[in-house]
């Protein structure tokens, strides 16, 4: 898929709402052991969450376990706690990390 300038658009699915967004508008979450990283340059398997408040809140909900589905592995509840803290930071900063 290309935009009007002919650049390739990379679409990624939000793990929470399931809608597709341009990759660079999403928050990339990578999990390394029990460490959650929101550094988009970090290597490793990533999942994407959009910047909607509801999606961030849902992504941080351990009962929904969206990252266990996205990563096809068990995700420690400590990871969701980190995502919750990060999502609050994102919301306070109007979408910036
Ligand atoms: Zn979403």
C-alpha cells in the first residue's frame, strides 16, 4: 500500500481494538522476559497499541491478556502493571512517550 507521495505505508493492527493504523502512529510494545519496552527501535517481537485511551486501558488489563494472544506466550501480570504505568504516561503527555 502506498500513500499519495508514493511512500509505502506500513499498517499494523492494534492489539486492543483490532483496527489497522499506520505503523508510526502506534505505540510499539516489546516484551523481553518480564520487561516491557516501549522503545520502537528495540529489536524483538513487537505488538502495537493505538493511542486511544480505551485501547491503552484495555491493553493494560491483565484479565483481557491481549499481549498473551499477541505474543502467543504467557505474560506475567507485572508486565501489565508496567503497561498501565506507561499508558498513564502516554495519556498525560498527549500521546507522547
Ligand atoms: Zn486500538
